[in-house]
C-alpha cells in the first residue's frame, strides 16, 4: 500500500482504485506528484513536475505543486508567526516512517523552532486516503502564533474544466446538493459557527464538468471535524486546481508554547473513475468500516415523541405514545425535549438534568419500565452543551459559558453554550450523563445542539483560539468516555436537525438526525444531498403527521413511509391522532421495513432517475430493494422508466410481491415497470431476489 523510491525520493500510496504520490525536492520541500488513477512507482517518477508555465517575476518560484503550501501567493495550508514577527518557513526533511498503511513524513524549519508531521493513512480494505498534520513548537521561550494549520492540501491533475459539488442549506433545508462550475480564483467553503453547519457541510467533489452518476473521474474530500472549518479552493490562472482545508476559520489563531503540539483532524480523500455514484459508494463503505463505532449493526426503528408533544411531556402521555409506538413496531422509544428541569418551552431548564417532578413524580423509572414491558428499548433526548440563563446551573455557574467578559452574551433559542473546553464543565457533563445512562439502563441518547457559537472566549485561557477547538474536543471526549463505559449505549447526532453531521461526530455516534424538515417531498432532496457522502445506515428518517407542521403539505402515509424507508426508518408523528387504519398500515410498513432493512442499511446504494421520478436502489447478497417516488406528472407525460444498476445481465430476478420474473439485462436496459397510481405523489417499493 505504501512504497518509497529512495532514488527519486517518491512515496506512493495505493488503494485498488487510486494512487497518491509525493516527492521531496532538492531542498527538502515535499511536492505533490499525483492523485488519481493507479500508477506504479516507476510511472509516478515519470509524472512531469507540477509547474505553472508563466515564468514571471510576479509568481513565487517554488510554490507550484507544494504538498503542504507554506509559501507563495496561493492559499497556504500553514501560516505561522514566529517570535519577532517573521512568517517564512523553509522545510528540511528529517525522514519518514511507514507502519502498515500509515506514512509519517517529519519536517522541521531550517532555523526556527517549528516541526511538522504530515500523516497519510490508507486502509487495506478501502479506497480512502486519510491525511492530517501535527505541528510542534520545538524550542525557545516565546510562543508561536499559528494563523492557519490545515489538515491537508489536495491537487488534481490538470483538467479541461473544474466543477464543484457540495451542499448548502439552512435549518429545515440541509444538504441541498449544488453542482456548479468552479470560478477562477479562490472559493471558500466554510463554517464560522463553531459547528459543521446546516448551511454547508465539510466535503466536496471535483470533476471536469463531464462526470455523471455512473461515469467520469471524481476527486472528493471530507473533513472529520464538528466545529468551524474552512476549505479554500484555488483555480489558478494557469487552470490548475488545488484546495486546502482544516479546522478553524479566518481570524481564529492558536498559540503554541514550547514543547506543545497541535494536531489537526483527518481530512480524507478519494478518487473514483466511475462518477458520483461510485464516489458516494466508496464514502459509504469507508464510513461503515472505518468511521462508525458500530457500523456493522442494524439500526432499530425509533419512535420519537418530539413532533407529537413538543415540550408538553408527561409520564402518562409518554406511556400512551409508547403503547401505540409498540403497536406499530417501534423498537426504540425516544423521549425528546421537555422531560427535565423547568423545561416547558425553550426559555428555561437547559442545564438542570433532573426529571421535572411535576411531569415525572417518581422519576423516569416508571416510564422506562413500561417501555421495556412493551418490548422496546429506551432512549432520551439531551442537549449537554447548552444552558438557559433561566436555570439553576447558570445561576450557580454563570462563568461556565463561552463568553468574553466585557461583551454581551448573545442568546440564540434562549440559550448559551457551555464551554466544554473547561475540564470542570466536561466532567460535570460526563458525570450527569454517566448517572443518567448507567442509573437507568438507557440505550440511546439523542444528543442535540441547538445553536451556533458566538462570543467564543474563555477569560484567562491565554490562547484566544483554543476554545474553538477545545469545545469540539471536549464534546468528543465526553461521548468517547460514555461509549467506553457503557458499551451498549448508542448515540444519535443532532444539531437542530442536520447541523452537525460530519466524519468527526460519526466516529462516536451511530446515526444522525437528518433534518427537522420531515416533509417527505422535501426530504427526497435533503436525503439526496445527505447520501452523497453519508450512508443510509446513518440517515435517521421519521414518518410524521400530515399535513406537515413545517410545509403544510399533505402526503399519503405510504409515500411518507417509502421516503423514510430509504434510511433508518423512524416514526415521529402523534400516533394518538392517527386512525386505527393508519396505524394498521403503519405497522405493516414497519414490518416490511424490518424485512428489507439489511439490504437498505447494509447494501450498496445506487441513485436512480431524474425528477419527477427518482428512486434509490440497494443491493446486497442477491437481493435488490428499489424505492421510487414520483412527485408530479408534468404535462401528464409518463416519466422515464427507472433503469436499475449493478445487476447480473444474465440472471433473472423475481419480484418478491408479484412473483413476476425479470431478466437482469432488461432491467438494466429498459428499467423496471412500476405501478404508480394517479398523477401526483405516488411511490412504490419493489423487492427483487436473484433466482438464477
Ligand atoms: C431540535 C431537534 O432537531 C428536534 O428533533 C428536537 O429534538 C428539538 N431540537 C427539541 O428541542
């Protein structure tokens, strides 16, 4: 997986579909050589040097092709201000080590107390290259000021054009896929909110403008970080493309004291020759195998009470919903916000994590026992990073929040952010969570986070940039400790919907709440964007009431189910207002989901069709599941059929419901005949099994 050619001083990292090569130039600076289709070491040594053609006194001579740019006029991956003010860095290489699939290249500055390690890791069973950086202050009393330290910089071969795929959105409209020509100059994708964000997500894909769902070369990177982040792409006048990314954002700097190190998160990358679909499938496989802590499990069907009750939680009300949830087949009953402290709205109570005595006179055990009696596991909503000023916690510890002493404390959703970088705050959070989980045998936490960070300060902290990263690390540590101490505990990542979904949080959680927008028609688009990188086994999707609380749209129950069944199905409506017939239909659909769940959650994912008729296909062990949705019938015309993917053309596939037998070749060439009644919203689930 990793080879080194000492003569040309080239390293080559290989996966089945990709090669990545870099070399050391004469003065010890690592230079990028290749990222793309597989090459041998000999071929990598023959790659022409990466150099802008313009020979001009307005270009920096050694900037082109730097593996980790520290100089020149393009976006730097690293900027350090040395004591006394200088910022130039001149690397010398101290050598490298290879351990299994992990390459470390050690560098130091020629005359200043700065060392860096560039890390590269490939997994035997994967196609993703993980990269990160460690910086170290190696001597002298004065601190170094780190203005920017990215995890990695990436370069692609010279392409005829450059197109960027990424997502944008907002609360209720996360993961809206955008695919647009990349303009010349610099493009910055970033979050300055202290959280990965609803408005963007820290991944991208690049192609030459000609790739499609199943063809064309695609380069893609994703950052494993749940705080502020920044990825700067630079399409140079000579039409070369490079991007650099990592944690932090403009204006946030870090101070490194002597002997101190700063390690960045992983910025992972992959190359696929087979389009956006192939790229998504590689990310899905990587996340399942190397990111999720329990990626080989099947996720349960959750019932969540939020849309049914809001904050009006009571023991009796929850027990009533639990009976109905069990009837429709839920396996995990999750009580949402409103169960603790003086929490009757978003104005009070956050921070006071004891059951509200009016709502739970004898504590949580009665409800939990009832949920268990009904055959379900029990989960509970928490928002550990937050506090309402109207809470006993805040009255006791007003200094525990992120704040600047002489500035206003901006309230968002009436709450402030606890500084998880303070050991006493993280340990307080760990202790009550540990008691809650351990004391009640809780199986599942929905870990929510409902506001962006502002006034990110910790008086007396010394380094003003630290709280930005310490907060994220503090959250990670609390989650990691809880998981280690409670191995059965599973966690759902949530931040006002899908505001914190990234490879960093997924390393310590099991699924993510995709969006507070549960309108199935909107969800098709949201799920389409989510699935570009993140696999179905992480995509929590509830069926809720109709008309939808957010959009007012009325959609058939079956349609709502068929959309949610494309991920981790849950139910989040007010079941007490559903008719017996609706609950009966829901129970049938939940049972059906359990039957297809191994294929949906663990199968290989293909996206099908174009609006108005789209769908997803999952394939596992000769079983095929297709979920298709038609939103409307413009001009009354029948939509183009959905041509299936990844079937054996010589095999036959039997429809498990109708018994009809289809030739694989026909399904691939002409698509699947679908029964879609009416002219507007209609959906269908088809299960096929390979018969020969
Ligand atoms: C935001 C989440 O996304 C919702 O599902 C719900 O848990 C609310 N917070 C509760 O305040």
